[in-house]
C-alpha cells in the first residue's frame, strides 16, 4: 500500500485509532521545532499551539485596528462638531481646514470652491481656479492619494515645494457628477498619503465637507 491508500483508509475508518489506541503512543513524528521526535499526541499539541499562536496574533491585530477605528471616529466627531459650531458661513472653510490640521494632524490643508455666491466671491477660498483643475476634479470619482506630481492644486498650499504626498478630495453633493470644489491635504512625508491606502475615510471627509460648504455655492 502506498501512503495515499493508507490516508484514504484512515479517513474512511475514523474509529481506527479508537480500536488501536496503543498505536498513538508508538507512532513517532519529527517536529518542526528543534527536529525532535514526538508521539502523535505531542505532534498534535504542537500543531494546536501553533494555531493558537496565530489566533493570538490575529486577535491582537484586530484589537489594534479596533482601537485605531475608535480614535478616528473620535477625531471625526470632534471635527464635525466644530463645523456645526461655526458662527457663520464664511467661517466654515477656515474651521474645516484648521480642524483637519489640528484634529487629524494633517500638516497642510486648503481648499477652493467655484460658483460661490456673490457675497463670498472675494474670500480666499473663492480664488480663481483654472479649467484644468476643474476638469481634473470632475474626473475624480474618489479621493486621489499619492505622490505630489506637480499638481497645480498643491501650489495653493503654504510651503508647496516641500510637499511630497497629497490627498485630493473632490467636493460634490450626493447624486451629482459636477464637483464644486477641491479639498487639498498635503504632507512633507512621502508615506503619509500613498496610492495603495484606503480612501473610504477620506470619502467620508469629502462628503461631510461638501455638505457643510454647499451653502456657500450660488
């Protein structure tokens, strides 16, 4: 009999070791830990210990992720609260940008809106924006994260030459394809915003920001 036939026989006869219990102590297997020779029961215990170790590492990772999510939720709530407490519409863009800097620790934040109401036309956030920026913003179906490839929007930030990575968040209301603004987050750290990072949380920021700023649009 070859080894496959033996394996098939044991699978087909699960009571084999119950009927021949003495074999369990006689079968010797090599251990991956230190090359020792173990009985079948000891080898099973090794396997269980390894599985337990993997489960403990996975549990620790899940707890870390849960704590990180709690921290992000707390920050998001604090930022949203500041938006709700803004005394008037013209304060909102400044409150929004400084909140992202102070609460989330983003080094550089700014934004631009187009099509604003006449009373806000001379505000800093309504500064002229090129057609290229508008076309680029409308092309974004989700926030862009990655290296600063000499984006025009990055020049809106202070110390623009030092910016290594960016997150560009289009501002649009649900159900509309046309964006009315762009939120720009920048960092001198090349790894702060990367192309492979998740954008779900940034999308939530963009949606909340768009809802808060919609009142400034004509």
